[in-house]
């Protein structure tokens, strides 16, 4: 499965995240790893904000300094990671990443390329790219289901 979307504002990026969460939910999934890829400021947190909103009102903020934020509702658990400062497997184990993966939850991982060797084989990869247009907020969002 691969889907591609073009957005022109952060709110549209949030809508794509919400729609993806609703799609997973409709298919009966209550757990998945979502590897988020893209440069600084492309909308990874906006996508996560939209994703989490499908499960109730959650105040989603970037986990840059905390490394992981947890959002729990009666409908789902969402773990939102920022792996920007993670350099190796020891750092990853130090935050208990493997414990989070064992929970029945959706794990959204920003800067997933930094921890690629330690991600589960079955996952969704969401790549967000700036488009070279006159609109500074134009993005291409590609969602791909993987079993690498």
C-alpha cells in the first residue's frame, strides 16, 4: 500500500494524519509503528497531532526535549518519539524503546532514520517533503506500508 497527498497548510497535514489514523482504526488495528521522515519543520508533529486527534482531544506537542510524549484515551494509546538526539542502540535502550514497542499502542517516531536498524520490520513509513512551489507550506506526504 502506498498513498500520496499534497497539502498546503499545517491544518491539511493534520487532516491527513487524522484520516490515516481513522483508516487504521477502521481496519481493526490498535497498534502500529509509524516511522516519520522529513527535514526540520516539514510537519511531522502536525501529522502526529492530526493522528492523535482521531482518538480524542489530545494536546500534542513536539517531544524534542523529553524524547517521548505519551497520550492515552479510552480509545487508544499514542507514543510520540523524537529520535533526533538518539545516536546508537544504547541510547535507544536507555529510553526503554523496546518496552514501548511491546505495548498495545501506536508509536509515531520522528527522525526515524536515526534509529532505522532497530525499528520493527512491519511498519508504516510517512515521508513528508517540502514542495518547491510558491507556497511555503506545500508538502508531499507519502504513506507506505512496509515489511522490510
